[in-house]
């Protein structure tokens, strides 16, 4: 999810007409980082 967010950010920066991709990429990046850093369901597994 983080890589997809980064790809969308790069595409949005390369094509200025696609401003929607910029916000979708930012949201995906933030959600991916939160899901990666916060253990869900009490599990202590973290993937870096």
C-alpha cells in the first residue's frame, strides 16, 4: 500500500492535470504507514 501511494504521488507530480492522484497517493501513503506501525488486534508483528 505504501509503494502504491508513492507511485501515485510520482505520477501526480509528473502529470500536473491529475491532482486527484496526488491526494489519493497521500491518503494511501498515510494509511499504509499507520497500518505498518500500529499493531492491529494486539499482534506485535511489524513489517518494515
